[in-house]
C-alpha cells in the first residue's frame, strides 16, 4: 500500500493510502498508544464508519463523540466540548484522539489534542478527498472565529494518517469535486507535469476511477509532505501552499461558512490569484484561463458569486493570517508549476482581479 513519510525527525509519521484501512486491526494496534482513546466524528460520517473503526480498535478504553457537520461547526465551543469529554473520561498524557471525518473534524480534533495536557497524540482518518489530499497532513489545527477562518489554532502533528480510499465511495458529488481543488493547487504551484496529468485524466478523475484517485492522492500528499518537512511552521516555502487561500478564506468568512465549500472557495481564489498574476505581469497571459478550464472540467466554480461585494472581500482579507506588519502577502504565479510570495499588489490591482472574475464581469 502506498505510504508517504512526513519527515520531521522524532515527530515523523506515515500517511498510509489504501482501500480498507478502517478495518485493519493490526494497523490500529501498531500505531495507537496505550492510553484511553476518544474517537471524534460528525453526524454524517459516524453512521457510516464509526462502528467499524471502534470494532477494529477493540478494547474497553474507547469513547466516542459525534459533532455537527460542516465548517460552521468548527468553533471554540465544539473544541471545548472535546476537551470536556477528555476530562470526563479522565484521559491522561498517554491518551489518543482519532479524527474520523473531513478537514473540519481533523482541525477540531487536532487542536484539542494540541491543547489537552499541553499535547496528546492523535490520528487522522480523513474521509473526504480534500482531507486526504491536503488537510490531514501537516499539523495545522484550529477553529474559526466569526471574523476570520482558522484564526485560533496550533501546529500539532498527528502520529499517523490513515487515508482509506473506500470512504470516497460514499462522498457526495459536491464534496468530492471540492476536494479536487487542492490537487489542482499542487500542480499550479509545484508540478507542471502533474497539472498536465490532471487535465488529461479529468474524465477518469470525475468518474472516481480507483487507480486514478489513488495516484492523485499519493502524488498530492508527497508534495505536501516534502513542503512540510522543509518548513513545518510556515516561515517560508510552506506559505506557497496558500495559493488562492487568501481570497478563499475571505469568501468563506463573508458567507458565514455556509455558501461555499472550502475547495469551491479555493477554486475561485486560485483563478483570482492567477488573474492578478497576469495583470501584474508576473506570469504569461493565458494561465488563468488554463486553470479556469481545468477547474470547470472538474465541476468547480471559477467566478466570485453574485452578491458578494468587493469591499467586503478586501476587508475580510485584512484579517488574513498571512498579513505581516500590516502587509498582505499573496501567493501568485510565475508560471504553471511555479509560485511566489507577493507583497507588491495594490488594493486597486486586487480589486481589478476580483472584478474580472465576477459572474457578470462588472
């Protein structure tokens, strides 16, 4: 089975990508510590997979917690709910949390693991494509604030990631397509050959061909792991993984985390960023069109939705985590497969790119 090692010295961990991982009791025994276990899931995933995971883990030290689904549930109150359960079950420093779900579950569970007793173990079991290709790897954990996405959190690496590709069979179509945006991002910023492969294999990807998806996940994770190993705390190269995300997070915040899925917002954000890259003459003309055509072929939105004001987007971006010394840092493109951290874009140029990417182009 494909295994990617995230090389972080004593905190290194494997990302295992294969079908049927949830039921492999030997795999769980190999990676779980000896203490009490809390499996955290959500109301959509739990009925499908929670019993299977608990049966595979076995023993009498397991408790479960099922939270509401969706980005709007990634709150301080739900984080506190996990902490309260750990306290109630008298979990010690040898406890382990298991995040069974998508990126929201992983972020919440990971942040609780980071904070409880100043850090306990956790295992990521991503059940969405977005989480398997991106969110479950790298140790970013946290919750949203009403004024901004992921403003509260910590870096805390899992001890393992089990990406069971069988769980993608029950993923709703919209969620599945949203996950593809993060794979396109990898091609756009690091690997032009992978970007071309995504273009050639778009039909197979949309058809959820098993072998094609395994290759897509494995390739995306290998790139993510390499970046994290180089820059775990995002002081340099890891920032490039935020291509499209400044715009995306602003769109999610403005709409109350309810109108756009994260991958959908990232898709729009990448097209805006590529458009800005072209207008700044950082990359050749036609790159934004190429990205737009690929994302459209994968069933993703590429235009800023009607009704979202440019002023609101600009205002939300001012609270972006990537702002340093009052200066907004955007990730822009030099060419397909090559990205750069930019601090030279004016508000006027950003506004023009957002306008160019509107549905009505006004």
